C-alpha cells in the first residue's frame, strides 16, 4: 500500500512540476487526449482542458481490532458515489465496506460514517445539504436514510405507500438528491417510471422526469397493424432507467440515462419536469471512434453520473468508454477527454471504471473509480479557464466583453468551434452583420446566419428602396406603353408569323413541358401517338442531375448546411434508384395487365421529373434572398414540387398502362416491393461473387505455392 501511494504521489509531483514550469508541456505530461467537434461533427484535437493534481482515498486506515493502537489499511471497496459539499469536504459511498467516508478535499480522513444501531447494507448514493444533513441511498436495505451533521440517524424513507405506484415496483434506491424545499428525488434501479419524489415527511409526490419509450420503426408499424390482443403478446417496451440525479444553485434537476437511449441521455429539468436543453434531440456522451476498444459493446456511451460546476456547465461521465464530456448550460458541447487505462497498469488521468464525479467551489473535478478504489482530482488548465470565462460571458449576454477571451482561445487553438460562435455573436451585437454572417456560417449556426442576413437585407432595402421602387414603376409603365404602341407594328406581326422549323428533338422537349399543364393528355400521347423520345428524356435526366448538384451548391446556408458535395454519390443514388424504378415498373406492368412499352415507361418517368428542373434551380437561387423567417414559404414550394412530381408519376403509370386509380396504386406498391427484391438479389449476388472470387484466389495460391 505504501509503495502504491508513493507511486501515485511521485507521478503527480512530476505532472504538477511540468504544469507550473512549462505550461506548453501539459499535453506531454497527461496520458489522455482532449477533443471537441466542429460544426460538421468532425473530431478536433485540443490541448488539455483539465490536468490531474491529486489522488485521494487510496491510503485509508482504521485501528486494528486486535491492537487498537495500530493502524491498518482499510481501502475502499467498490465505492459508488461521491459528493463535495459547500465546505469542499468529500463524502464517498464506500459500498463494499458499508460506510460513508468523510474526508477533506486533500484526502485527509475526517471520519467514517456508520449507523451501529441500523447498519448500512451496500449504500450506493450520498448527498449533503447546505445545512450539513446527510442523505444516504442505502441500496441493500431498500431505504434512504437522513443523518444530521454528526452522523446521527434522523429519518428513514422506505418504499412509499400510494395507489399511484405499480404493484410490480421495487424500491431499490441507487442515488438520492434533495432540493431546497427538502424534497427527495431518488433514482431507483430498474425504475422506468422516473425519479421517486418524496416530500420531507416521506410522502409520495409522484414520479419525476421519466424517460420516453424508444420505439423502432418496426414497433410503430406493429402498433398500426396489430390488434390490441396481438400487440399485448409482444414484449413490453419500457423506458430506460435514470442512472443518476444532481442539482445546481438555481434549483434545476439534472438526470443521466444509459441503456439503449439514443437521445435525452442528459436532461436539465425545471420544477415541472420540462427538459430545458434545446439540443436534447442530439446524443450526449462523446466518444472518439479510434479509441473505442475492439470487441462487442452494448449500445454506445453509457452515462453513469452528472455534475454541475459553479458556472452551470454540465459534466457527464461515460462508464462504457471512460470519457468525460463537458457541456455548457444550454447543452452545447465544449470538450471531452479521457480514455481507458491500460489493463494491468495504473495511469494518472486515465480511468478504469469511473462511476461518479463532482466538483468543488474552485471547479476542481473529483472522479471516483470503483475498480482502482480511488478518487482522481483534476484542475482546469489555462485553456480550460479561458474557455469557461469566455463562454460564461456569452451565455450571460455579454457578447462584446467575451470577444477578447474568445480571441485568446482561438489563439491557443484556431479550430475550437465554440470560440468562432462566440465571436459571431459578438460581431452581431456590434452590428457588424457581414462579419457575423461569415462567422456564423463557419460555426455551423444556421439561425445566427439567417438573423445576420435578415439585418443585411433590411439595411439594403432601406438604402435602395426608392431606386428599386422607381425601376419597378417606370419599367412597368415603359413596358405597357411600348406594348401598346407596337401592338400592330409590322415587325411584331412578322415575328408572330415567322416560319417555325419542326426539329423533332425540340418537339419532344416541348411535349415534356406540355405534360406539366396537361398530364393526362400528354402521357396518353406518349403511348398512343408515339410522342417523346430517348434523346429528350436523357437530356431531362442530365438536367435534373445538374439541378440536384446545383441545389446543394447554390441553396442558402439558412436552408442547407451541406459542406461538401459528393458528385459520384449523388449520381449513383439518383440514377440507380431511377433505373431500378423503371425496370421494376416494367416487370410488374408486364405481368399486371399493363399496356405500356419499356420506351413509354422510360420516357414517361423522365418527363415526370420536369418540375424539379423548372423549380429546383430557381428555388435554390431565390433561397439566397430568404431567411429562416420565410422557411414555411421555402418548405411549401419545395414540398409542393415533390408532390407535383409524385402526381405526375402516378398519372404517367395510369395513362401509359390504361389503369384505373386502384390498379395504379396497386402497381406502385408492387413496383416498390420489386425494387426491394432486386436490391436484395443484387446484394446477395455481389456477396456470393466476392466469396467465389476469394475461393478461386485461395485455390490459385495453394496450387502455385505447392
């Protein structure tokens, strides 16, 4: 034990020495990396935001029962929770030893808290109020106990008696939190109903902050198609259990959830239970793909605990991949760091089995490891302090004051996305809207970009309204007068009566435009009058493909945040889907009494895409003059275009094959199913072909080597 303690102290002394003398060498000293993500979700390396300063809890002692004057080692066993009170004193739920360890922030033991008259049994949670009252989630005894500051038992809270609690509910408390009113919020193992909320007297007040049930598309389909009796036989879908709960100085309640949850793993709840995180639709708990251990894993990050620092930043720890993620008060990612410690060795800063964390009044981070049975203490680096300072100013609305700190952060790391966003908000506040627009785009903030453009557009109209209105009015008058004076002129008559050359390609192309206004007559003419042709159909397909690319490239950032345009991917997706539709429809129609030829199906389906060519590019161009305030207009036109295309495809099938409405709908369903079958066959064939080629190659190698 002494040798192990000296090893930790020596390593930490070296790290602190590096930190004090050479700030730039922190990265070389720590054993973990720190990251953030840019606006596209790409991983960005950062210098450390935290560095380790101490390890506590590894040298606990107790008197030898046989020789009370002799101290013997009494290491923690499988501890499950840690709490730092207002005096920076540390409380640890030492689960394996059935006690609460109370120590200073430097690790000096103050006392062991036990209840001789009613001993703890595997306690997993601890919370201390501002008055010094100690609440313990005594898991093995299925109760929560309240102790006064001296450790004397005051109250005991067991499973409440209420008609609103299901009969199958088991009160198995894992974590406990108490708000300013004295109300208890208890996270229960397996309690999918949410936190158990009790008043100070232990009366049940309801379940709080329950998670939503995650339903897959297959589950949704079953709910639509199955009868109640059939669906009742399915395995019940339950929400995931809340793992931990915390609170802050403002009274907000924070919960974290693991399991199969993909969103809302971290929630910030008000007293009504409403989640205040705008970004909650995104997953919480960050990982670096190349640091993920090889082998089977359950389901992504497993958030096990949450803490809130004195700047209202949220800190969560992932027990699956051992990363600690930091989010600001609005749920925006600041940075994350950590990683798994090597098997068979102990490395300062790396975690083997993190189970809980908390912060003290100086925002120093205490992380409890139940495999090492220690607490590692981390302090903000200069970079971390600058980020915290600048972000606090931004969240407080002090955008101009935050400009210099954010510039300092960017000087330290030019790729730190939150700094770019902070500078964008500062520029917007200073009414430098062009600069703000550029910075918002770099930061990936569509709303900020749109708001900046709205201001730019408004100022442009204010400067140019008179000129714009004059051109519109006088231009209209000039056109009306010119049209009236030249209505009977000879040159206009010659223009109207000019000979028109009947180029077949142009005739077919004009027929495609005619279909937009008269779809039934136009598609019928393809089949029974032989109108339309392959060249015009191929040209339309090429123009539609160009429109797809142009829409991605030209559409305003307010409506399209695509950073890269993949020409090959767009080409293959568009043409493979279109060709598969044409072939599948031809096969189905050949069996299902269709009268259309392959030529008619090919040309008709190409002509049905005309609205995308006519509307897509102009809409993309016009979007650059629109803001998100006009998003409903943009969406109406864009969706209207797609509905128009779908209707043209429907009328094309109906007219070419001479179907009724019902037969047309059935043909479309069969066509989609055939497309899926074709895709499956291609996938199987490609797999078998690849295996066959591998077999031939192995046989060739074996023959040549022998």
